[in-house]
C-alpha cells in the first residue's frame, strides 16, 4: 500500500504563443501503487517541475520531491496529508516543489478514491456534492459589437454567468465602458457578469486606473472584478479594497501556497478566492482554503483552464457549497485539453455542472490520444542519466 | 550595454548529507555584457533553477527567465529593477524563477558596479557603508559541556555575539535549559546570545512547546529566538508573538519572495528579519525589505551560509545601518564555500565586519579552484540539446 512509481508526461502543442493560456502545454502525473493508478495534472512549467522531483539533494531542507513521495504509504486520506507535509518540510527551500507536488497530490486522491471506491469529494470530508453555477470563461471581443455577440451567445446557451477578460480591456476607460455595457446588454439583466482584467493595472497609478472604472463597473452590475493588479502587489489590492468597497474583488490564482492565498484573501478583503489546485499543492490545501473562505464570508471558486481532468478535480474541494456558488467552466476546451480527458462534464439546462458520480476524481485519461503531444525529456548529470521520459502508451514501450 | 550571456556553474561536494547546510552545493552565475562580467550565487536547488532559466515557454505568464534577461539593457541601477520586474511578470507562474533570478540579479549588480566603478551598496542608494557586529554561527554541542567550550571559544575569539542552533535543542526542556545556561556562561554576561531552533516545534503543540521555554530564554538573556516554527505556519508565529511578547523572534530566511517576507514580518511581529538575497530575488528586493524593516522598528539581518561571495553581497542591502546592527558571519567556511571565493572578509578586533572597499560586490571568484566541484548537466527535449553546462575554466573549453 505504498507509492511504487510516479510518471510524468510532458505534453505540448507544437507551437506555444504568448497568450496567458495555460492549456498550450500540460504536465500529467500518473501515480501507481500495487495494481491501482491515479492521474493528476500540474498547472506548472513541465521541465522545472520534473527537475524538482528528480534533482539531486542540496541539503536537508532542499530535497527532491521524490524523497517524500516514493515509498510513502497510501491507504487513507491522512497519508496524502502526510506526503504534503513531508514535502513542505523536506523541500521547503525548493520553490518549484509545491507545483509538482500539486499534480502528484491530485493523482494520489484519484488513486485512493478508486482503491476505496469513494469519490474524492467524499474522501475530503464532505457529506454532499452539490451542482455549481457554471460560468463561461470568455475573452472580450476586439470591439464592443463582438463582445455583444459573445454575450448573447452565452446567454442563449443557457449560462447564468459569464466572465469576460483580457483582450483590449483596461487601456482606455471610454472603450472599457462600451465593452462593459455591450457585455451586460448581451447577457441580459439577470445573468452574472464577471470581469477579469488580467493584472493589467500596474505601477504607481495602478489603484487610480482601477478606481477610474468604479462607476461603470457598478452601472454594468459587475459581480466581481478579477485580478485588477499583479498578485504580488498586496498594497494595491488593499488600497483598492479600502477605496472602492462596493466592488467585489476576486483573486488568488497566482498564490504560491496556501498561506500566500490566505494572506491575500485577508489583506485584499477578497470576496472571491480563486484557487488552482494544480499549483497550490493539490486538493487537501484547496479544501482547507475553501473552509477558510467560507469562514471569512468569501466565496471559494475553482480556477482551471486546461483539461476536464483538472476541471473535475478542481470542483472536489468545495463540493458541499450550495448550487448558487459559481464554478469556472472552460467552455471551449483547447485541442490538447480535449485530448487529455475529452469533454467529461457539461452544464445542464439550468446552467449547472456536477461532479460525475464515480470513484476517484471521476475522469479517465486516454493515453492513446496523447502520444503525438508528448515531449520526451532526458537529463544527464556528469554523463549519467538522471531522468528520461517514460513511454506514454505501454504499447510504445 | 545589454546582457550578452548568462552562465551557470553547478558545484557540489562529492557527497551531500541531510544536514540543513546549504554550503554542500552551489549554483554560481556569471553574467556577461560587452567586456564586463559579474558574479552571483543562488541559494537554490541547482538543476530546477537552471531548468527555470532555459525551459520552453508554457504561456505568456510562464516564460523561461532567460526571456527577461538575455538582451536586457544593463547601464544603470533602474535596468536591474526592470529585469526583476519583467521576470516577476513574465515568469509569474514559474515558482522556481525567483530563485534563479536571485543569483542573476546579484551578478548584474556586480557587473554594473565594476562597469561604473562603484561599490554595489552605493548603487543601491546608500551614502555610507558602516561596519556590522558579526555574530558567529555555531551549532549547539551534543552536551552542555561542549556548548560551554564553543561559547568560550567564540568569546575569546573576539565575537560580541554568537548564535547557537540545531543539534539536540528543542526536544527536552530540562536539557534545553542546561544548554542555554552553558552558552550564556561561556559567552559571559555581555555578548549577545542568539538561538536558532530550526523550526523544530511543529503541529498542534508547537506554540505550547515554544512557550514552555520562555522563562529560560529570558533567564539566559537570549537576544533573539530564530525560526521557532516552520516558515509557513503563520498562525503559530502570530500566537507566540501575542503570548510571549518579551521574546524577540527572528525569521524570514525561507520567504519565497519580498511580499511573503513582509507579510511574515508584520503577521509575526518579527523583531529581526533575516533575508537571503540568494533566494528572495537578489539585492534590490533585499534593499526594499531593509527599508521596510527599519520603518517597522525591526532589524534587517543578512542570512548567508555558503561562500564569501554570497556573504559580502548579502551585506550590501543594509550597509547604511549602524555598526551595532548584527550580521551573520559563517565562521567556518565549508570546503566548497572556501573554494568559491576564499576568505574575503574577517572580523576586526572589535568583532566588526566591513564590506571591502572595491567596485562591484568586492569579491573575486577564482574559477580555477572550482573545476573539481563542477557537475555537468545536459538536458535534451525531443533529442535536441536544450542546455549543456559551459566549461568553468576557459582553458578547459
């Protein structure tokens, strides 16, 4: 009942562009123990993450993540927390450790759920899994007219909430107003409108740039304003929260660990805490953050933009929150995201999504689809092979 | 006047033990621009750090650090801050980025100082470089008698302050008392006694374990208690600071970035903020933290335990603090630490150390010493060479 093997699969589209679109590559993790296996996905740079797992030790607090994982017991939920804690301590001075740990931790939950024939949300200590209100994640159109069309389409597709982000937004307050009004018009008066500005306001005028939009945000009835400032600019978040308490701020996807996310939530008085289980350390810390957010009257929301494996895993930590709670739903999966786990979950006619009722995470990975995307890595130190990518399909071994 | 090349040298002792002794390996960085070069040292796992510099891009906020560095302008201090900021943004989702950036940033200051014929502390905006009170960093002896001897030796060697840490301390409060009294007796009544417990108290009883030592810490006149809890256990730090305000707590060496360090300083009401320039992002963020610490009536202290290159660099950010301020001084350099930059700085008869009066950091690296320690790394992706270690001596190219 110990972890026998951890395999990494570095997948990538042939060409990576500079959009902030994390679905252009992926680091899939397979954990094996006896005859069971589980899958997880890191939302992290593949090569540094693989290196953090296999690197030579530097000292007692800068160990490769493998030291805390390979051979560790995996028979009960507490075993997964023990692996997480051992990694936090043994690899404390290895910054990339928590990113690679995230995918491993998720794969451990998947494996344990299959082994115990329980869904992961139940193993995380929850009695019920409620549906969630899916919001469609969309980019602003290049013009307000295009945004209007996108919003109308989201509305007629049955979404009760839609998020618009990036694109031209944030640069000119007159044009921003037109964009917001177009989005609101297309969605109709009742659907929730979320706005993601992708940290566009930076530097000494950041808070002023954001504050200049307060009236139009209120007028368009914007439900949340996401990442107005870079994650690390705590002072800007705090000042904006103090100056514009009527605007609900969402953030947290860039948090480097659970303490960082908690600190941002409190410092910025976040009303929505967006956590990416694929980089925060996995589902255990995400569950703790969901509980902490509830206690702070802040709504926990998943952050996910890659495959349905990542999506369904990301819903488990707040399964027992009520169905009015929002969940990010990548409406258009990328080619790579689709190849990893297909389309495993779709909104119902009421615009709700629900975790599949299966043991483990509830999503299968079809490795035969993935061969064409695999990038094979080989690392040697002093001419000895430290790491070599495994074959993704057994047939190709 | 742009950065032409960044070279990494992964050095290691033949065998790494599990002590928390960061001088067993090293990642040296050489930056070249026109005919100038500068050196820095990362306090970070070498292989993941090299990977973070050279990895393929994942998306627009998960770029290799090289993208922000190679070709960047390097003619004035603001250029170094621009490189730092560009890395924070472009590699925001790459956790290891800040660790590798740290050594590069230090090397940039060294290069710029040589280019402009200015010491780095002056380029950081300070008018004067004052000597600092060196504290000898020592391990507790296995027995109180051995600790007494070590403390006497530190005292007769002229140190006005000594830090004892790790070893058997923290496990049994009776034995801890004997250790503390032995250290105080050996140092005499006037020298400052610092205690580093290396995060030994963990879990639900952590604060209680620490609080149980409050009287003996006061009785031995302990000047600071360092890292009573793991860095990420903010709640323990906060509760202890509230319960035992008479104990001055030191911490911060494990901070993952400057915001994390600031948050710990405020949350834990730290009286001493220990910053390792080799992992916090370099000298620019360290200087900002020194200013923030002064404003919070908290003493900034360097954290360094590797080579004199790292030591002298780490003194630059708080050069203009007065000479009563403490500075960590690794009394016994390791074999590898000595090979990197020799012994470049020693305490005077008053127990003070001073930054050498030279352009740049003020320490030379002798690469001919380092060949026997170099570990050569080669990384291929899809059978194409992504990275290969450069020769450390030009003669061996």
